[in-house]
């Protein structure tokens, strides 16, 4: 059974519009963009048309593929921006360099006109653990 998105309709349409613009501005067709995001063409059309909300891994790949993409919803902006820490410890550097997209799970818990509450889970494993 497919899980239905709990995102508000306006959010879905705004996300779809953002993806559509990113695809267009990068000179791609939906057929060319779908493999970049590792989704089927039909799923990408559903995102663009506001029928479905992309999963966090799809958004991760979109921001990675199109770093200039910026998603704006109700005055809040989300963009791919990675800023290096000023005083990063060796352990911290190692942890964040080893994170892969399969280890990252980001979900929207709640949103209001002035904020978005996210749940961020990063799966880590100990060296030598099976």
C-alpha cells in the first residue's frame, strides 16, 4: 500500500513548481531529469504537477544536481548551502564526510507561516561493526 503524502496542497504545488523551474533552467526534459533524481518519469510528473511530494532522498539529489535551486514556501527558503565549520574537529569532519544519502532521512513534522519543524535522522555505524 502506498503511503499518502501529508503535505499541504500548496506545499506540493510549490515544490513541483521549483522542480519544474530547475529542470527548465538547466535545459533538461523530464525524461532527462528523472534518471538524475533516480525516479521514474511518471513520479517526476506527479511531483511537478503537485500530486505527490518528493521523498527526502529525491530532494537531496535535486539540490545536489542543481545547487542553485531554491525552494520557497510561505516566505521560507530552502536551498542547498553547505558552509564549512570554522573550527571543525577531526571527528566531526570524518562523520559528515562519511554520510551518504541512504543514511540521511529528513521529514517535515510541522509547519507554520513562520517556521518548519524537521526531523533529521543520520544513521551511523561503528567501525568494524557488522
